[in-house]
């Protein structure tokens, strides 16, 4: 009887498997669109920073907040929304994130002040935190076979690079024809497409955890992360290390994170299973993601300012100059699955870090005169090396985490990604400011108050120089440009050191890509109970 039942079910299993295989790739397409939405917003503002500075006149701290509040809020809330999606449904949280992302984009586009823009960017961070965990957690579940998952992550990484590439280009084009707020309006058409398409095509996905959702733990993680990164941002903007507004958030944030870790270890049903960090491959991959993003985002922001304010390129020309970096990243993402199978995670991530460090050291040859060939070659190496690193680290992290803990692993991965980006802007920004400001302290003929204002940023220095005019203004402008280039060189050297540290860290990753996990079909079409006999 059982043999007859198995034989009768076998043709249906093959047909269902075909449909499930097709569904996996449809789901990947939808997830990539979700990622494109978030990646686009993360980079589209970079080329608009000078225009925002000119129009809204933000201070140095406000300018850092405008750029950094999005990844800061997003990183703080990823664990909260990632685990909430495990409970109430990842698709439901994803669609709510789309709606909030569109509303926040409209508010950012018409923001009349720097404070209003910061608030709108914070709402964008909330929407991004609702969207991002779904992409990796659903991808981990619908691609349990490591070979297929590596290919899917390669496509996913390439789409992220597309978003990074389209962001500066689209932003530059819009700034050539419209005002800076138009760079946020591009999110609204994507949201209007993503909402109905996601509702129709994405399957509802929940974690298999039992027990209550730890609301207190989620809030502790969110507030703790926010406090730590807020303190780092203040240090990055040049605030005194002993200032109460710096020390208090740092201490409170670190204490909350410590209590969160202790709480998760003691709970029967934790939000995040911290035992995953006991696995060397998982913890090493997370550290590599943080270091890679720390170097990438800060360098991209500084590079955009260098191209526009030092070389005098337009926003559109700046986007075109940054395009080779993201095209190389796309190529690395598409080639990543094959490279990973051939050389293994350890060599792949080490190679990526070393190649990126070499590119960064090469870019220290940049000066006050345009060198298009050097920039092209350096950006190509930088994009390929960083994407190779991120691909190998993400794939190792997801493969090391059990499928049942995909939501928690995705939240950790995306948190490390966003936290690295936020800390990178603050850390490299502080290095840049520390190297830039001293060069403006004693410019002949420039009053002390003017020198103090000019030391905040290169854009503000140009504005002060314009008000002074004459030989004094020209001297200040020249000194500011030379100081910025010097600061850029120092920042690049620090970045190279961090990247080499990442290469050493990657030596803890496995040598070879283990592909022992069997392919599991997508559970979309529900089958009769008797079909399990043949499984």
C-alpha cells in the first residue's frame, strides 16, 4: 500500500518541485526590488550634500545627522522589526515598511529646515528597518541549498550595487534639473510598484519559534545601539570626549547592550540566539561586514565631496565618476558564487580586503588636480574588492546560521551592515576633521572667527572665502582645499589599516565551501499529507 502511494505521488512531487523552483526565483526578484529601494536611498543623498548645505545651511553636527540618521535609526531597529516579522509575518512588516518609506520620502523632499530633513530621514530609517531583514531571512529560507543560495546572494549583491550606482547618477541628473528634494521623490514610484507586486507575489513567511516575543529585549537593543552610535557621531563631529552629551549616551547604550546580551542568554525563547556567535565562522563574518562597510560608506561620502568641491565637478559628473566603483561591485557580485566555490570563504574574503586596501593606498595619489585615469582604476579595484569581501562574508554568515534562525541571523547581518556604515561615517569623518581643521587655524589675513567657521567643512570654508573676497578670500579657499586633500590622504591611510585588519580577521573563516545541506523546496503549494512518504 505504501509503495503504491509513493509511486502515485512521485509524478506530482516532480511537478510541485518544478513550481517551487520557479517560485524561488520569483521571490528573489521581489526581494531584489526591495533591496533596490533601500540601497537607492542610502546613496542618492551623497551627491546632494553640497546642495543641501547651500540651501538649508546646516551646522557640522546637523550635516552629519542628515547623512547618518538614516543608517543609525535603521541599525537600531533591525532586531526589533526582524524578530517582529518572525512573529506576525515578514511580508506584513515588509509591506508596512514600503508604505512608511514612501510617506517619509515625500516629507524629506519638502523639508524646509535641516531639523525637518533629519526627522524625515529618521522615518526613512524606520521604514528601511522594516524592509531589510525580510530580504535576507526569506532568501535564507527559500534557498536552503548552499550552491543555489550563493548564486542568489550574488544576484542580491549585484542589485545592491545597481542601487549604489543608480543613486549618485540619478541624484546628479535630478540636481542638474531640479532642486535637491527631488532625490527623495524617486522612492515613491518604486514604493507604488513594490506594494502591489509584493502583496501578490511574496509568500507570507514566519519563524518557527514558540514563546512570547521579548518586547523589552527588543527595546533594550534599539535604545542601546542608538546610544552607542550617537556618542560615536558626536565624537566624529569633533565634540569633546568628556562632554556629558557624549559620555552619557555611550555609557547608557553600552550598559543596555550588556543587559540585553545577559537577558538573551537567560531567556528560554530569546529574540536572538547568541550561541551563533560561538561559531567562529559566524562571528568572523559579522566582523568582516562591519569593517568593510566602515571603510566603504565613509570613503564614498568623502569622495563625493572631493570630486565636487576640490575638482569642481557637477553632481552629474560626480555620479559618472563613481559609476565604475559600483559597476565593478556588480561584476564581483555576479562572479562571486563561482569564485567562492573555487577558492573558499577564507581566501575570497582575504583577497577582497587586500585588494581594497591596495586600491585605497593607490588613491592617496589624488591631489588638487584631476587625474581621471587614477580615479577610474582605483574605483574599479575598490568596488570589486569590497563587493568580493561582502559577498563572502554574507554567504558565510547565512550558511553558518541554522535555517530556523534565519530571521535572527538576517537581523544581525543587516545590523552589522548598517552599524558599520554609521560608525564609518562618524569615525572617518572625525579623522577627516582632525586632519583638516588645523590647516585653517593660521591663514594670513583671515580673522579668527572666520577661520573657526571655515574649519567646520570645506563647503563652509568656500562660503566664508566668498564673503571675504579679494586675496584673503583666495588664500582661505586655497588653504581649505589643500587641507581637505591632506585630510583625505590621512583618512585613506586609516581606511587601509582597517581593511588589512579585516584581512587578518578573515583567516578564521573556513577554507572550503561546505555544501552538505540538501535542497529543500519552497513550501508555497501545500501538498497532501501522503506526499511526505516519498520525501
